[in-house]
């Protein structure tokens, strides 16, 4: 557990699949993750054992005899042997216990549970580091005052195939919610889905699914992610608990595991043969073909056969007589020695705050909440990203149906207010960064460092059809006003600090460089890292991850053969327009893509109320790490609001009011106008 009583972390893994497709080096990596994050415990959420495989192996041994007593002894010896192997496989982590939830009916089976009980005995019994749970909806206590127990769900029956990655996760949660006779838990963790997903408010509860912990060779339901997940819980000043989702992707290690498994002392000729076995196992003739297609000096059949025999005798490769193919030995793969520092060597980091569906001008926009929260979230990030719907617009009869603030009847007024609010947020971030500078000199470098990058994309509400105008550029007034406000306020700052080193033209250039409008590709770059941003003109779906998954697939397919290599390597995608929040990882052909969907900054609307749609609100703070090739390695995702109690008091006067009066609405208009010099019309 972390040092103070207001925070704790734990690790979640699932699908070890011992002993068939398990990887010892993945367990060693997870041990290092637990140590790095000072995890209180590790949850193994089902499928620790491959029960079907174990039953098959035991069945083969039992065929050797018909004697009942001998069969009992064979079974006992088999369980002891597997328990000893798993005990060696599962690393000891100082002061950390394993909470192993057994999915007995589907994955672990009875034989797997018996082996796990034997392992528990080997490691000190009930006082050791293993806790076993057979309840498929078990409670795991979290030693954080006021938080409660985490509910861990594993399937009781085989899951259907779902194309949507959150399908199994949602089905298990829905089934639990309908059966439960208790209050909602503070957090739900779902195992055996093989997916990386975080839904901050599913049925009002933060819900997390974790990937598998073995090399994926088949897909039974939704499996696409090989990972471990770190869950961090922090108690905020408001008393609300903040859940942070940290998926750590192991796909890049698995992708390179054959190469990592090779002994270091091999001759060059041996390496040439092994390179031919990297894509797949191969026959002798295929090995010869692959070598000669790459070599300047062709090899003869005799040399190929001699080199292959040397590698086979040494145990580096094995021969499958049925397939007539050679392959790199799996025993070597299980002995890979790879560290967390190796995985993250020369990694790049990207941090940003994502906001969407601000709807400035709307009656129930959370104006004061955004002004309070966004500067704090953005203080240490590379960029603020706004993924569409900056203003509310005046379409759909907004001027007359009560959805607008009376002072916001006009898109020009909405965009001007949004620009002034965003300028204040950016300048608040600037001031916080300036205060932390060790040397407060008004140099161009210092100003650039304190001025956060601002990226924006238009949404459907920002388009001319929502403004009553058919010939305007979406958000152009907002863009111009924001630039003007920032230049003006920065000049005032420089003047107050008696700085004459920077000319007005240089300040304008700094602001221009920091403001980025997302273009036709819907892709922008931050610190050289491409981010895809979409505001799809689609409706909400019951499947929380569906729109994110569709958007990720869109970017994959659109740029799969692009001339621009960066577009082919997009690993982060922002999604908005659905007024709900979720984050998922999807994967295709060895590359993982993180999709972040942000909700709105509106409490609710009449339109959505009439469709029984609950509006979610809040921003996302995201940190992503990539390897040198731009592949996704890990993320840290937190959403800014879990509870309506976190809404600013100034906004509560409007959004919690059952009967809005002229006095309440006029006060909101007056206070916004007073702070931002917004004109009344």
C-alpha cells in the first residue's frame, strides 16, 4: 500500500492459462509492476489454470493402468507435480498477497482448483501469500478507510463471441446487478474477458476489465489484449474516490519473444537459420528458400541441413514429425529474461487532458466546474484537447425552448464566451507553471514552457448548420478570439513582470504555434506523437465500447497503406459526441490502440431526458507511453468526476434546481457576464 491512508494500488491479471500457454517472463514482469506501483495485493481474476489441458494430460497418464489404487496415486502425483511447477512459476512478491479467484466451471476446472489448493499449502497455507476464492462474484477488501470492497466477477458459463470488446464485461456486470441483494460496490473488476477496458460510470459504478496473461492463440469471446492492469484509488479532497486505470501492454514483448529467447553465443550461420523461423515454423526446403532469398551467397542443401542439425542437437529448435516442420523451442521462450526497464527502454511519453461537448451557451453547462477543474488537470500535461461541440449553437429551436442561457442567444456570443473561458483556463495553467519555475525570467523559452498547447476539433454543434449560417468556418470566431485573448493577457503578464525582451509579434507567434486546429485527416501531433480525434455523427449504443472500437478501426483502415508512416502508427484515438465516458484498448496485427471517449460538460438536456438517456460529464486526464517504434506500451487514465457532488456550487444552483426561476438563471448570466465581460443582448 502507498504511504498515506488516502491512496492504494493493486494489480489485476487474468488468464495465466498454466501450463499450456503461460509465460514465466510475463509473471516476472508483473512482479516488477507490483513492486514499482507498491501494490497492496495482486488479483488473479480467473483462469489461472488451463483445466481442460490438465485433465487431458492426467487422462493420458491414467491410461497406463487399470488398477484403481494406482490411478489414485497417479492423480496425487500429478497434482503434486503441477503444484510444484506452478509454485515455481508464481513469483514471491514481498508483502504482497495473491487473491486468486477460481473460475472452476469453465477455465480452472476441478483439477485446477485442487492444484491451487496444493500450491497454497506449499506457500504457508492460510498464513501464506495465496488466498483462494471459488465465489464467481467475490468481494476483495481494500484497506482504504471509507472505500469498501472491490467486487471481482468471473464467468460461470462459457461466454458467447462478441465483436464488441466490452460485450462480455457488460453481460457479467448486468447479470450481477440483477441478482445482487446488496448495495452497489465502489468498484467492479471483471476477469476472463481478455480485454482492456475502463468504464467510469457503468450503472453508476467504475468498472474495469483486464486482458489475458498468456499468448493469445484463439479467440473464444472478446480476447484481444495481453496485459496486466494497475488500479490506483485516491481519496480526493471532496471525499470522493478517484479510480485511475493503468493498463500495461505485453504484446510488444510477445511479438519479439522468439528473438529474445535465442542464446547469445550462437554463430552467424545459426542466426541466419533462426531468422527464417521467426515468421513461422518451416520445413527444411522452406528454410533453404528463405535463407537464399536473403543471402548474397546462396547456401547449398547440405549446409542448411548441417546447421539445422546443430541447432536441433543443442535444443534451440525442435522438429514436428507430423507437420514436417522445424520451430524455435518453446522451452527457450519460457526462460526469457526481460525486465520492465527493457520493455520501456527509450520510451516516449504523451500527456493530455481531453474535454468534449462543452456546449457553451447551454443552460445546464457546468461552466464553473470546468473553470475549477481543468487548470488543475492540465497543469502538468503536454496539451489540452477539445474534441468537438465547443458551443451549443442555435438550431433545434434552442432560442425558444429554454435550452440556452438568455444571454447566449447567438452563436457569436457563445463562441466569444467559450474563447474567454478557455483563455482563462490556459492562463491559470500558465500561472501555476510560472510559479514552479526555479528561475523566473521572461524569456521566450520560459513563456513557451509555461504556455500549454491547445488542440481543438469542431463537432456537429459547431458546424454552420447549427448556427443558422451557411457560409462560416466552424469555430473561426472562437479561434480568433482565443488567440486575441491569449496575446493580450500574456502581454499584460510581461508588462507586470517588467519584461521587455519579447515583442508583441513574438508573443503572437508563440500563441499561434500553441493553438492547433485539427485538419482534414482528423489527426494531430503532440511531441511528434500522432493522435486521432473524431466526433462521429452517430447515436449512443448500449455497448459502451462500440463507438470507440468503430473509431479505432476507422483510423486503422483509413491509413493502413498511407504514404505517411506516422498515420499508419496511430496508437491513441479520442472519441466524443455520445455524452458518456469509457476507455478501451483494441488490437489488430500486433499493434494496440488506446481509445479515449470523453463525456460532456453538460449536466443534462431536455432532448436526452426525453430519450431516457443519462448524461455523463467530466474530462479525462491521460498519460500514454510508447516504444521507439510508436507502439503502445501503457497508459494512465482518470476521469475528472465520478459523483454529482463534485459539481461546483455555482453550477449546482442551476442543475439541481427543480423549478428554475428568473432569479436563479439571471444570477448565472450576471456572474458569467461580470467575469468575462459578456455582452447582454
